[in-house]
C-alpha cells in the first residue's frame, strides 16, 4: 500500500507519517521524503536568485524534481 500525505509547510505531514508507521500492524513500513528527490547540482533543475542574489532551487517547479531518483 502507498499512502501519500499532502499539506503546506508545518502541517504535520512528517509527524503523521511517523505515527502511522509506528502503529502499522503488518510488515515493514517506511517514510520516504519527497524533499530527497530534488536536484542538488546547480546545472540541473530550475534555479532562481533570491533577494540577496543567492541561487536557490525552485522547489515549486516540477523541473526541479529528479524523476529518475524519485522512481
């Protein structure tokens, strides 16, 4: 079974996911984090500069997700 949790920053997704895993009745359960699947190299993904001119990965853009690693 795959269960996905959505919500904004601070909504409690991670806390809820860990509570569900700890109460799992059968088999192994794990919590993969979507944040682990963004590109990290500046030559990949969609990067924009913040107010200070520092390049930041645009995590709101689907082009910033490493689809291969996500799979």
